[in-house]
């Protein structure tokens, strides 16, 4: 199979009209094979020609590849540097599946660089996301489907991120359980830019302890070092994992499982969800000692970075974990929605119900329902009855403001107020008011006409109403 590469000397100067590099069969000599055909020299354990266990054959099994194609198609997602959309995958395996399989088996397959994009974080900074091509996502998914069952039994019980049949709710419940056992002081560990700084040599070494098929290790290493296209410029990726690739979550768990096992060996209770980690202790002094003792292992053995400023030792009631907070009560430690999560939720509501976003009523109802249902389902473990009552009151006022703005003209306001029950005199008086939108939204004019029940009947979703259905 003639494997197409992105990043050729021609394609770097000649791009498609959509701004992405065109596909070209000639390979850029600056990184052709130099990054992708290197044998793994970092570990004496690995031989890239070794076929022990035949794991590569399992990965390239037709049924496994078909499952991978279906999963990638189901996940959808954006295109990579070659511009191929996921929808085009339906025909691709029929036309190229056999050649693709043979090329990988012969060790001649060279993954394309990822398309680098930046996504905003809550703190105003940006996170690098690497989007592989659709075909590379399929191959990575096929690798994941075979390797995940192999590594899964090795992972710790209190590791929850990117694992089957485990969720953020499981992690939160375990935190609450530890706190109610008396472990109320925690080390809130912050691994600085984890995905960007993973040491690839260390990653290969850890993989090689379990995977003895050197061809699989070599293929994964090719993906780690495939590079990235930033704008129209190629960048090498000598460190880190491409956050956005199908195998990156598994690789992150394999790396951090080393930390998990070390914590277990030292008898330290912990909960980890991906790179969000809490270490539990009975007192603050003990928590500080845990932190000082584990830092050398993380930084020297795993070669990861710990953000000393953001890593804190605190009472559990003062920390935020996966959006949740904790608070003491007579019945023990309970869960709440952290104040930062509440602020973020209100910002989203403001965005959806903005008076100037130009959306119609039906679109507003749909967006609001999607957000409310998703948000409540995520935070349903928390005690938040009063929070939701107050939030709904504020939300209804924003909806009334949105509606009043849409009525805009005096004659429209008069007609709608009359329709909602006001007599001629009051409808004429209120429709001519010059008071601001937010003031009117909280006044008797609208609260007595656009009532709570009328909003419900019109199809607007409220937090409290949905919360009752999931908390019963």
C-alpha cells in the first residue's frame, strides 16, 4: 500500500482552500522514517522484530479492526491533517483494508502527524489537543481494544479514569468513604501538563514489561513520535502523549499505575481519576509527610512534574475534586457542588439565555434542556436542593428577560400581555414602560403573566424538576 504522508515539502507550501495541508505521496525528508522507523533503543527488553505472543496479529484481526472502525465512526470527531472526515471511513476499509494490514505487519506503516489545536481551560489557559487522522484513530482503537484487557487487571481498585464500568461518581463515592473513615486531610496533587511531559522512553520501558511483541511496542512508539502539524508547520513530539489519540488514555493509566502501585506499597490511601489525584491522611502533619516522601518518586522515577504551587495539603472540606466539594455534618462528610462549579454553571446559563444570542424559543428550550439534564446527572450525588431552588428562581427571571426582549415592540408587548390576562389599561401601561430588561424580568408585570407553570407548559426545563426524577 502506498501510505500517504502529510507534511511534505510541497504540502507545507501548498495547502487546500480550507486551510489544511493537502495529501501528497512524497514524504518530507525532514522527518520521513527518522521519527517513525527507529527501532526502540530505550529498553533492552524490547526487540521490534519480536513476534512473541502474536499480539500484533490480534490487533490486526479483521473482526477487531471492524469493531475499531465502527467505534471510531460512532465517536465521530474532527478530521486530522489529511482532511478525511470520519464519515468517509465506511468505504476506506473496503478499498484499503488488506493493504493497510499488510503494511503494518511488515513494519512499514508510518502514522501521520496529529493536527494540533488548542482548547480553552477554565483558568483561561489553553490545552493542547492532538487530533490523529481518521485512519490512525482506527488503528489506535484496534490497539486499545486488545491491550486494554491485558492491562486492566494490573490497575488499582481506586483508579477510576478511562476505565470500563468506572466513572467519576465511583471516584467521588470512594473519596466520601475514606473521609468518613477518618481520613479527612488530603494531598490534592497537581501534575503539571501531564500529557505534554510524559517521558516516552519511560513509557516504552513500562509497556515492554507486559507486551513482549516488539512490533506492537514499535508501532505505539511510532504514534508517540509521529509529530504534530501546528498551523502549517511540522513539530517533533519527542516527549508527551497526544491528548486526543485513542491510545493516550490507556497510556496515561499505564504510566500512572506505577504511582498507584507505589502508593499501595507504602500503605497510602488514594483516589485517582486520570491525572487528578487525592492522597488521604488522618491529620495534616501526616498528609505533609506523605507529600514530601512521594515527590522524589514522581519526579525522579516517573520523570513527571509536580506543580508545587497548585499541589496543596488541606482539610477535605476546602478542596475541589472533579467539580465536587465536601462538607462536614452530624451524619458525617457529605457532598456538595463546589462553588467554582456553580459559577461555571451560571456562566453557561447566561450564555444560553443571552438577550443578544439571536436564537429562537425552540432552540433555547433544546439547549437549556440538554445542559440542565447533563449537569444534574453529573452532580446528582451532591446535596443541592436549596441550590437548585435558588438557581431556578434566577433562571426563570433570565427567561422572562429573554422573552421580554423578544417582544421588543410596544404593540407586540401590548398584544402578548393582553393574551396573558392583563386588561387594556394595564397592558397599555406596562407595554410602554422604559425600565430596563432585568428590572422588568423581576417585576410583577411578568411574574404574574409569564408564570412558572406557563414556562413549564411551554417546554422550559428547570433544575429542580429534573433533579426530583433522578434523586427519588
